[in-house]
């Protein structure tokens, strides 16, 4: 037991060192680390309970830390399956997660890239964290670490505070951007006339109610990120069947029960309540998602720190959108 504990400490430090290496150095070093882990820290082959669940991931990707998300669960008794959300794109299904000798392995096809291979993942459980690597579609290797996502259970309904006008109708006070700003206020309307950077509120929120009035031109696409992590889709989808990637859906996760989108150019409303992970969305006066659980972060999230308050993010890198009201009532 002492011998195994000593190796656990050594290998733990070694794996953390791997995580800090440059991508080009990751592949050979991580394989060596994984082989060591498989011989000294392997979980029993039938013991996958510690792996099951949802994981908030920090990925070292192209010189930055980007948020990702992983779900692992059983399909039947023997097979592990799951879902994965990368720094961009929707939640992607994992047909099988192979668990052998303490290592998990899975792959998902590329989503946006026109060329390249599948994305390949390997990881081990170490001190309650998943520590692993991803081989991207271009063959480069990137390290990542995952921690169990918080349940965000609330034992009582919140008491609501005073409403806050996040948009004052005059200027961009209370909001910020990273990069060249294309957002402006024109005749009392917050507008994004062309694709550019996202707009982020200075203030952060935990549980809240929000009333938002917006419109968009024909063919446009935008979204509102709750706590900067969960995108409620804004898009010109009138007449289409409801979908989690269309109007009022929680992108890649929750499908509205009805598509309430109006015609492009008309003013529309969202009334959104978020309590823990439970979200209710009323679109143009009709409740289309009622007290449903958001499983995890959506593509484009600011971070994967689901247990912390977060800002509102208005997507500005897709298409034009306008707002005339953005009122938030936080929980006390």
C-alpha cells in the first residue's frame, strides 16, 4: 500500500507536468505517463462509477485555456457512451467510450473543419480529476483536465431582488468587448450592424429572471449566453420545426416545444428564468421550455466554471441583431 501511494504521488506530479507542456511535446510524454498510470493506478475493469457523470473541462488549445464539457454514462450494462462540447459548436454524441486498464478512449468526428481526421481523446482518473489529451483534426496534441460539474441544486425557490436595466438606452455603459468594437447605440437601440466581437456585461449573476426585447434582419443569427455559459439561440427560423439549434433553443441541448419565431424585422421577446441549472424560456408570450435542466456549457462559452456567477454575453460574431430592452432581476 505504501509503495502504491508513493507511485500515486510521483505519477500525479508527472501528469500535471505533462499538462503544462507545449502541444508538440505532449504526445510522447503523455503516452509514457498514461502507460505508467495504467499499470499502477488502474481502476478495476468493472468499476466505472467514478467516471460516470458530467465533467467541466479546461483545455489547453492553441496557446489559450478554452472551456469544454464531457458527459459519461452507461448505455445498458456494459457500454459507456456520452456527449462532448468543445470550445465551439454543439454537443456531439460519443457512440462508445472504451475503458481499459484505467484509461478511457473515445473519438468524435470533426464538426466545422472541411478536412482532417477525427478528434481522439485519452484520459485517466487521478485524484478526482480526469487528466487527458486530445489529438485534434490536424494531428496536434493538446492537454486537458476535467472536474466533476456541480449539480447546482437549489433547496428553495429564490426571493427576487430589484430589476436592473443592463441597457440604459444611451450608451454601452455596463458592457465590454475584447477586440475591435462594432456595437453601438443608435436612436435608443443597441445594435450590432455587422459581424464582429461579442458583447459581455460587466455585472455577473447567479440565479435571475431576464426580460429581453430584440429583433434581427432576414437570415441573421445570434444568441444570448446565460452566465456566459449557456446559449439561448436567436435566429431567423420562422416556420421551421422546433430544434435545439433554432430560435429559443438552448444550443445543442434543449429543444423548445414550439417554434414561436416571428418574421425577421419584427420586435420579439424572451422572458428567461435560470435557477441553478433549471431554465424556463418564454418566447413571444409562449412558454416553450419549462423548468428544464441544462446539462452543461454550450459551445462558445466564456468558461467552464459552472459553480460561479457569470455575465450575460450577446453573440456578435455571427450576424446583426438589435436590442431595445435588457432587464435582469437577480435573486437575493
